[in-house]
C-alpha cells in the first residue's frame, strides 16, 4: 500500500482483553492527513506513535505539538533533551512565514520525546493488574459486547443495525468494505474461529464530549473511563454480561465502546477522545466483574458520514487472541524499523486500503500463537510445493543451528483480505530464539536484532542496527521470487540464511518459482528430490472415552513417502509421552485414518495429545487437542 494524502482516516481500537500488564496499542495511520487548525488553516501532517505516546510531523518532517488552542506548533528541544512547543503555530509548507522559516532553519527534523517524557506518558497508561491475563481461546464460538454512546452535545448518528453488520454480517460490503470483522477472522482461521459481537445502544452520556475527551496537561484525554462506566450502566438493562465471560473466570473479557463522531487521532478537535484501550474501576454486573475496555470513534476521519472501517478493530482483537505487535514500539527511536509492515494485521497492514481491507495475520501468529495450523519442519532433501495461504494451511519451517531459532514460510497472494499487501510470493520470516520473552513485553521488533521479521529478498545487505539494512519490507521485492526475481535463499546469498550467531544453516532453498496461473510456489530444499514432501498431519477428536481409557484419532497424508506415525500425549500441553499409532506406517498421496489406544488413565484428569508424522522430507504434528 502506498502512502497517500487522505482527509478521511480512522483509528479504531479494540483491545478488550490484554495479554500482558500493559495497555496494548496500534500504530497510527501511516499516510498523510489534512488537519484543520482551530484558526481555520489546513495542515498536511502525518500522525506518529499510538494512544500512549503520540506526536505529529509536517509533510517535510518537522515535529509538531498541539497547544491549548487546538493548533499545532513546531516542536523544539530544550537543554535536557525534552521536546516542547515553540510557541510558533504551523502553516502549510507554501504558506510559511519568515518567522517559521527562521525557526525551522535552526530546528532538527524528526524530533521526538526524551526517555523521561516517554516514561511519564507510558506510565499514565499502565494497568495495575496483579497477574497476566490469559488470551481468548482461538477456536470455536466466542462472544463480545459492544456499546454505542452519544454525548450530551453530539448525537450518535449510525444505528445499532449498522454496527451489528460491521461486526457480524457475512459478506459485509458497506462503504466499500471487503468484509466484516467476522469475515476477516473466518478467512484467517479457515473457519475455525467464529466471533459474534452483541451491540447495544446507542445511549446518551450525561456530559458534553469535551468533558470526556479534552486533553489534560500531558495531552491525554481527561475522563474517557467515566464514559465507559456510564456505558456499562446504561446497557445493563439490556445486556446480560454473564454471556461475555468466554473462559469462565468470573470476568467479562472486555467492553468495547464506540463513541459518537470522530477520533482525535484522525484529525478531530482536542475535545474528542483518542481511541485507546484501558480499564475502569471494577464494577460487578450479572455476577461478573467488568474492568477492561477499548473504545473508538463512530465515523472515519474528521469529516463526512462514513462508518468506521474494520482494520484496527481486527488488530486490537488480535491482541485479545494473544498476538503481540510486530511494528516498532520503541518510541524513543521514533519507530525506525518496519517490522512486518503492510504484510501483517499486527503492524501497518491494519491500515491497508484505509483499514477497509486489512492484511492477514502473519504465518508465525497463525501457527505458533493461534494454533490454527501447523508448519511442516523440513530436514532432508525434497521438492516443496507451497499453496496460497487463503484456503490452504500450507506452512513450512526450517530450523537453524540455534535452539528455538528458525524460518517459517507461507505463500501470500493479493486476493481476499490480502488484496492490498505490497506484493505476492513466498514470505520467509526469521524467528529469533527469544521471541517469546520479547512478546511478553510487546517489543518484538523494537530493537536490533528484530525477533520476528520478513526476510526481504531485495535487501542488499544482511540485517544490522539500522532499518535500511533489512531492505524494502513494504515493497513487491520483499517476497521470493518477488519483483526482483530472487530464486534462492542460502548461507551464501544476500541476505543470507545464517543464524543470528553467524553459523551456517546448511539447508539451502533454491529454484524458487511462482506459477502465475495457479499462484502455487515451488522450491528445492537441500537440492530437491527426496521422492515426495513432508507429510500432512491432522489431529482429530478422541473417541471411546472412558474413565480410564480413550482412543486417539488422526489423519495423515504421507505425500508419496513412507511415513512413520505416532501420537504424543500427556497431562499438560507439553505432552511428554509417545504412543505408536495404528497403522504405524503409511504411504501414498491420500489421507489415512490412524488411531492410538490409551489405557490406564486417571479418572477426572485432562489429557492432551496430537498426531505426529515423520518421513524423509520432514516432521509434521497436528494441533494439540484435549
């Protein structure tokens, strides 16, 4: 997606359940917008940061800060390194006065807050929880609650039915939409995750918009939590909050409030609320505790009557499911790394087509975080076929010499919700061994080395401490072969396949090709051949469950290579035990049903299992079931 000048944008946030003890965020809209100053003048600006730490840039890169009049001023830096308003209000580039030009001649572009300023602003948003929150289950039928709120001086204009459609309608097309929130997650999960959002209202708040949204001395909205508390109370007569405790822990998993009008983050006045996620003082309704919430504006941008888009709603719901941010969350360096960019819902891809057609989740999230699919681990020579990710669970993994470090691959094509990604081809992501710990602090791609990023085929150097060394992530040359016709990824190519420790992997990918008609990608792994590809394994629900025994079930496609089959099982999701399957060996190119008989089990105990298939081309496991 190319950055373009837009006067209508939106920043919807939907983080109804936090995965760590901190507010989670979404990156600001990455393009340019037109902002109308309180003095009537129009500025072309780019918003930066997120709801916790936010600033703006002129179109030629000077930092702006909002003053008490609702006008942007140029920012300057004091002797302590703190950024502060200069007192000189900004005009458009062609309308700048001599005073402005003189100031800018002595001002560095791209100023950002000092570490102490950032610490203060982020501290305001810290949620003082006693323990981390468990993410939603990522499969099955799940429910969330949404409340529509107008203000005393600003009525809500859209109907409950319109927002019900935005969340739940299959084939949703209003405002040029590619689909609803439900459509997005159905396509991403291969219909394994079915979300339903119950919408209530609109109701009217007791105060004017500015009471809730006017900025305090730190630039934060004054009373947004008061609006949410009112919303919860007003909807109580109609909503049964007990329906929204999906995991049965006694807590409503989140309340989502849509407030009338526009959001401050999209260029509205400083009296408007900046979309965000936070928590209110806990209240109890229908026997359930309510605390966490998220909120966003009813309409796109700062003018017009178009209903909001789904992009960042889906981004924030990605946090609900357990995914971290993959954009650069290090505000002190201005967010220099692209992370996974426009290729990914959990980065800038939430804004593709102005949020109307957001990108899919990346392969790592789908396989390792959500568990919607498994990746075939390649370990010996084979000719590999990778099918397009939409409609196919086709993922491959290559391990490095470092434990826990690997590359995971998928085939991305410009169709469905991926219609606006920057290109098409084989996406290869490099996963660092410390990705899990980086995820817990939500800084996966904030520092060098990035912990989960796309290997950019068009990069002319290997990744280093600067963003430019990673190549043009947001371009058609990022995937393989891509616009640069890059057909190999080995220890000797640039970028290379070595581990972060600098060790050779010795598992080359060559002859990468993309069929222009079928969109299928093929490549040779370790020289190719091998008589087939790694097997496909699918865990199936257990049967004949008794007090001390059960039959484990699975399906295995040997993919034309003799394949050994077993079940891994245990009393925790870590498994730890192995059971030989029946049959224990399969071959051919069609799925074979396999079983395993467990006996001597302990009554009233939960057991976990998955099917495992191994052939000369790799090892595959089905999803873990219980």
